[in-house]
C-alpha cells in the first residue's frame, strides 16, 4: 500500500488523482491533502479518503473547516502548514498538483526526504529545474512526470540508451486559437480562451494552452526531466491529442505513446511505475479513430512559445522570470485587465528589465519570483 500526499487535491489533477486512488484502493491510500481555499470540495474528500492531516493555505477557510462538524483530522494552515506537512507527514509519494510557483517549497521538502515525486506542477521545474534535479540526485528522489507529454516520453525512453536518442517531440493540441489569425488574437475573450478543445483543466493552464505558453513551459520541463538541450526538443501541433508525444532515435525510428486524452492514465502510471495496472478508463478504438494530423507551430503568432525557448537558451533565472511574469499576466487577463496578446508583452518587458542570475540557489529563485511579480503587477 502506497501512501500519498496530494498537493492541490481540489484542482483538476487532484480530483483525477483521487479517482485513480478510489479505483485502486488496495494499492493506494491518502495520508494528507492540501488545498488553497475550496473547503466545500475538500470536506467530501476528507470524508471519503480519511487523511490524517489536511492543509488549507487560506487561514479563514482553514478556521471554518476546524469548526465543521465531523472533521476529525488535523487541520494546518498557511504556507508554513504546507511546508511542515511535506517535511513531516508519513507518505511515500508526493503528487504535486498545485498550480504555479507556490508548489516549489513543499516539493523541495519531499525531494529532501527522498520521496517519489509524481509531478504535474511543471512550474516547479521551470523555475528551479537545476536545483531540483540536483537535489533529486543527492537525495535519491525519483521524479516521475504526470504531464501527459512527459509521461509519454518517459514511457518511450524505457529500455533505450540516451545517447541513441535524436530528439524529443512534444505534441501540442494548439488550443482554441489554432486557426485564428494573429490579428484576431487581439480581441479574443476570456470565455473563448477558457474553452479548450480537448482537455478540461484549471484556468491557469487552460490560458497557457491557448497562448502556447504551456508548451513553452513543457519544453523547459522536458529539458530538466530528460537532460536534453533545447535544440533536441521539438514541438509539433497535433490537434487530436491522441499521440501524447514522441521520441526519435538516431536510426530514424520513432516511438510514440498514444491514448485517449484522460489525465488519469499518466497519473496512474506515475503512481504505479514500474508496474502497469489494469483499469476501466476509456480506451482507443483504432477502427473508429478519426484522422491524426500534424503541423508546425506558428511562433510568430504564439510568441510565448518562442519566449520560453529563448529563456532556456539564456538559462539562469530567465525561466523563473518568464514564469512569474506569465503567472501575473494570466491573472490579469482572467480579471479582464489586459488583452490576450498583452500576455507576451508583459513577459518580454520583465525579461528585458530583471537581472539574470546564473545557477541560482533557492533564495535567489524566491527573490527573483518576488521582484518579477512586483514589476509585472505594476505594468498596465
Ligand atoms: P487547478 O487550478 O484546477 O488546481 C490547483 C490546485 O492547487 C487546487 O487544489 C488549489 O487549491 C491548489 N492551489 C492553488 N494555488 C495554491 C496556493 N497558492 N497554495 C496552495 N494550494 C494552491 O489546476 P490543475 O489544472 O489541476 O493544474 C495543476 C498543475 O498541474 C499545474 O501546474 C498544471 O500546469 C499541471 N497540469 C495540469 C493538467 C490538467 O489536465 N489539469 C495537465 C498537465 C499538467
Ligand atoms: Mg501537458
């Protein structure tokens, strides 16, 4: 029986993870759940999965939960609670499903305890890839990707020699604006940006998918997970999201991993690895499969993807600046304060203005995130 700490249990990945656990209750159990505010969603999770401990970062929501009838588990709050929990609670696997930079500190605590990290929270690797990969080696903590593209690559690489890999090819659905002209992007609405054609996800990643920043973050994530230079990480548009990613070898042979777009599959794989476990999730029927198509991404239209590649070339804290500016810009877009095409403008300005630091330690990363947010918040 493997015990899980789920960071972000009320989000899209968190809810899918709990469904995997529900379906394999003989293999997995829940030690602790952490969330930001939504105790209305957390209460039924506590009743069903009976964690020993929960963390509600928002103090007011945490206090409300403590006064809710029938809640017997310990309730911690604040970022301190989040860190304490990751550093002390009894668990085997940390499922990182928080969104954004906020996931970094608890993930580092789990790495330092040599836990398995099932990682959905890609921002953690984007902002601190060098640090996390070093710590994970030092403390023998395996990082198994949950992101569907990286899970696909991870699966394709098994049994292969790294020096025989020519390139990694990440697939991207292209999002809701794939066929819009560059000019039309100026006027897209929040609702349009939030209607992803293939996946039902949290708001931040849905906007990132529409701007292709999500793919940019994934290029950086792939760089750190698999230790490949950016020249060997390609992106191809594949609107059907059936092929989750591919690996090309030196002899020209290509391996791919395919599946219905359902995050429970990569989540389950990250939990059960190296075993595969039977499940009742929908499967592909190739006799009914529509066409599978591929295209080049338009880097001129989707500037965020190019910016992400650029920060990988620059290195140091550049990806941290990219991420912090993007988090602020997406938030502004979702509040209706800026247009969709102003997102890369904010990121560009932050990258131009904020000083870069090589091989940053944790303090430098935290400081860089703070400074960038302050700068980006003040831009209109
Ligand atoms: P979501 O917005 O649906 O859920 C986020 C969760 O994190 C919630 O439980 C929320 O309470 C918690 N949270 C948010 N901010 C927090 C904070 N400051 N402190 C503590 N907890 C906080 O997001 P999601 O779609 O589930 O995505 C989660 C992560 O997984 C993201 O990094 C995303 O890029 C990645 N991811 C998601 C999908 C997907 O299909 N949703 C696929 C691949 C990767
Ligand atoms: Mg992905």
